[in-house]
C-alpha cells in the first residue's frame, strides 16, 4: 500500500513554501489581502476582532475563487479608538505605503488581481488611494471589498445591525478563535440610540462628518447585544458571507476584465 496522498496546500501565504506560492500564482494570479485594525472592542472581544473577521472571511472567499490570502497586516487607521490602551493606529499615509509595497511585491512575482478585503471602516479612505495607485502605477486589477457592509446587508436584520462589539463582530471571532470571546464579560453596552445615530452620521454616502472619539458613539466604547451568539451561528455566518462575497466578487472581476482588458489603465495590455 503506497503512501497517503498529500493534502492540498492551504491558502495562507505565510504558511506556504516558496514553490507552493509560485505554483499557486501560476495557476491563479489572484491574491486577497485582509485588512482590519487593532482597537478596543469592549470587555468581551479581542483588540484584533476586525482582523480576525477579515482573515476568516478572506479564507472562505479564497476557497471559492482559487486565491492566496495574505494575513500579514493586522494594523489599520483607527484614531477614534486611541483613548483606549488596546488601540494601535497607523497614519493613513503609512497604511497606503504598506499596501503599495505589498501589491508591488506580488506583481513582481506574477500577481495580477489584487483584492483588498476590509473590515475596518477607518481604513476606507487610505485603501481607496492605495488601490488607485496600485492600479495606475503597477497595473494590477484591484478591487476593494467592504466586507463589514456586506455582512450588515445580509445579517444585520437578524443580528441587530452592524454594531461595534455586537453580535456580528462576536460571530467574526467565534468562527475562528472562540477562546478569545468572553460573553460573560459583555456588560455595560452603550446607549443604542446614541450608537446608531453616530453610525448613521459616519456611514452616510453624501455627508461625511468627522468623529474624533469613539465615545461620541458610545460612552463605554462599544454598543450592541452579543448575548446568545454561538459557535454554530458563527460558522454559518462566515460560510454564507464568504460564499456571497465570492460570487459577487467574481462578477465584479469579470466585468472589470470586460471593460478594462489587460488590467492596465485605459485597457491596454
């Protein structure tokens, strides 16, 4: 009886060997970069909640789209949360430079499609600028996915909306690191009406006021109701969200290839 067949290599860039990465890029030159932040999420969730969410979802998406995942950049732009000692914030220019360097490196090794899967809203402006630069200067086909908003669309009605520290973000950690979730400590949620008002202000498509401190959203730094969140729900959450994002992203990438063949600015090859 011969040796058991080797299991297929995983999707995480940092867990693969160099030959495995070369083979993966030759087969499918598509890479997903999860983006989150390190910031306080109340007494019940870890400071890396946003990055755990982005990485777990990116790995699900990668299985559907045959892509590699670069889970190497947990920090983001989050000055709103700096009053809390669990927060580490990058300057927007720093984040842009990091993403630019990552994308440039991948392009040098054969990457052609670069997907930035983001969970942290404070990253959005810097990531938009970095994506534009990567496309125009390097020639990558770039798509930024705001995974937190897709989660809000699909799961918001049953989870009480996309709240800071609520059920959706609790599922995002339960799905991959349940040992880091402490629902027994989830007391002191901020006023929901105040939190929803602040979120309405910062998520408006037409008007973007600047909020300087997360305590304008919640005096306790978080709000929502994570009570009752389970690991089984979390697994369904990440599986369904990964499937939906993959399907929609595949459509976006195909449309992009149609209107902009070759990936280059202006459609040149």
